[in-house]
């Protein structure tokens, strides 16, 4: 019995060591790259997103997650000029799964909803800068 107890505590120690190891790996990854759910809990929906990126420090490698009703919304990659005027060209890259993950590279990124006219004008667009 005592030897079983020792084996038991050795196992517990091993599990704890593994857990500490895993959590430091996860923490490290969290510090390296973050996933941002655009719009927070409400996701990507009709509304004004101009202020959403404010105060967030986006970095290259971070991911923007757009969660939305794919029958009503989409996510289109645009240029700054297209973002400003809400005019996406027909050949712009578009996402429409309802759960799109877009990895940021360093620089400016502009996205807008283009499925119905008016969504972008109402503010359903974001501009983010990744460092
Ligand atoms: C769309 O087509 C225009 C004109 O050919 C081109 O300049 C532009 O780079 C294209 N945009 C994309 C996102 O492919």
C-alpha cells in the first residue's frame, strides 16, 4: 500500500508538471498570436464597427474571426479608398461562410460587408492596422 501511495504521488507530480508545461506553452502562444472576435459577443451584424478596433493592439499573425449570419452578411477585403466610399469591386476577395478566420499580416487591413447596399454605409466596416 505505501508503495502504491508513492507511485500515486509520482503520477500526480507528473500530471502537474505536464499541466504546467502545457499551460506555459498555451500562454506563450496566446502572447504570440491572438484571435479577435469582431464585434465581440454580438459578432458581425448590422451596426457601426468603426470604434471596435480602437485600443486593440493588432499584430501580424493575429486572427480576426468574423461570426455572422451568412444569409445576411459577408466580409469583403477592400482597399482604403473602397473602405471610405463603401464601393467594393466585383473581383474583391469575399468571405461568406459565417465563421471566417482572417489572419493579419503586417500593415493596414480594410473589410466591409457588401452583401446588401447600405450595410457598409451604416458602419459595417472595419479598418485595422497590424504591427
Ligand atoms: C480587380 O481588378 C482590377 C482591374 O483589373 C485590378 O487592378 C485589381 O487589382 C483587382 N483586385 C483584386 C482584389 O483582385
